[in-house]
C-alpha cells in the first residue's frame, strides 16, 4: 500500500502522517488561540475605558474558521511534495482567503470604531456626529469591499484596468436608470456635509412639523407632532423650505388687538405704557414696541411686538396667555372694551317724506 500511495501521490505514508499531524495540530492550536483571546478580551474589555481592546475583541470575533482551516491545510501540505501547478493554485487560494479575512478584520475594526464614536455622541448629545456616522458607515464599508473585490479579481487574473473602464461606461447607463435613487443618495451626502438639520431637531417642512428621528441614505424619518412617523425622500426634503426651530435662539412675536371707537384719546395714550408694563413683568419676555397702529374698519387697532428669550413653544404660549388676561383687566380698568365685528345700517328717506303709521284694524 505504501508503494501504491507513493506511486499516485509522490509521498509515502510517513510523510502523509506528518502532514496530517501538522494540519490537525495547527488547526487545534489556531482555534484554541482564537477562543482564548476572545474569552480573555470579553472579560477585561468592559473593565477599561479605552476602545482599543474593544476593537481587538471585534477583530478576534471576525476571524473565520475557514481562514484557520485554510492556513492549517497550507501548513500541512508544506510537509508534502506536490506538483508545481497544484502548489501554485494552493498559493493563489491562500492569498484569496487572506484577502477575504483581511477585509473581514478591517470591517470589524471599522464597525467597532464607529460604534465607540456613536456611544460617545449619545453621551455628549451630539446629534451632528450621529448624523455623520450613519453616512460614514455606509461609505467606508462600500469603499472597503470595493477594494477587496478588485484585489480578488486581480489575483484571479482579470484585467482590472479594462474592468474599471467598462464599469465606468456601464455606470453611466445605470446612473440614468436610477437617477432618482442617486439623487436621494447625493441629497443624504449634502445633509451630512451642509447640516441643515440634525437628528433630534424640530423642523417644519411645508405642512409637516415634527422631530427628526433618523437620516438615512435615501429617506429621512420625521416623528410628526400628531404622533405618526413620516418618511420623506432626502431629495424632496432639500427641495423644500426647511424651518429648523431647534436652532432658534429667540422668538419674535407680533400680535394685534382692537379697542372700541368710543374709547377717549387720553385712554388710548395710556395703552402702550400699560402694555409695556405687562410684558416687562413676565419671565423670559423682552418688550420691543407697542403702537396705536391703525384706524380699523370696526376698531382702533394696536400692534405689539415682544421677544421671548427662550425658543420653546410652551413658555411662549404661557406668556401670551398671561398677556391676554392682563389686557382684559387693563381694558376693564380703563373703562373701555375690545371691539368685535359690528355693522350699523342707516336708512335715508327722500326729503319731505316721513314714516306713515300703518292703519290699525277695526275691532
């Protein structure tokens, strides 16, 4: 049997046994080392503040068994005499396995780094960084695996230069076919770079009002004030006028009220100062102006402007409610009232004619 094996394989039983032993030992040692490293890192990584051990843990977890098996098989075959053609194929196969495994290691390290940055942004309430990370994750992974695929094809003997050129020509046709999708992708990139809004901002887009919950590659999800989640294409979003209330530092309020036409002029002169005193007595409010603005169709109109030093909507409505109640008290104290829509109809008869009483019916 030894002669038969030597005839067909070029190696005797002793060499085959040694090769099998090297393969089994290498596989056992590599698998054990991987498991030991993962268990140690899982134990100590949560106890440290650095992210290097967390990254190393994810890289160790990304080590695939097929890579360990291929490396062990390669070490075992080194103990044997193999034909040059077979040895060349094995070397190429080992290079491909290493490229794929290196891609998995880099992806794991990238994801670990992005996860650490995302946790830091959540702790710091950095919405801008959260938006950027969601874009970076997709772009960096696409770049990584594009390089890996090109390296694999190059090792398989493909002409990468011609392939890239053909992909460029075909890319034009694909771009024309999926221009709407590409528009949304570039719009997401524009949102990431220009930052018209961030995750957590309260925005108003046309008739939609809500809080930005997620900015994706194609769509943005907004939690509307009525509770439902609205999904808007990024391209459509950037074509609209966006009002970002999260970035508002102050809120300018303009409102009007009208008094009746029988209000004396001395009373009208007191109104601006009374209004100023009302607003000055409020928290987070700064008086700007109050004027007798117009002689309205049915009222004497006053225009008031004041500034809320906080941007939240709740304090603004609380302040406006207090102003309205104080204005009603002021009108009562001044002996006047607020005008409401009224219309007086005057009838004129021809000169010399009067109203003739209707004859009464005989009883």
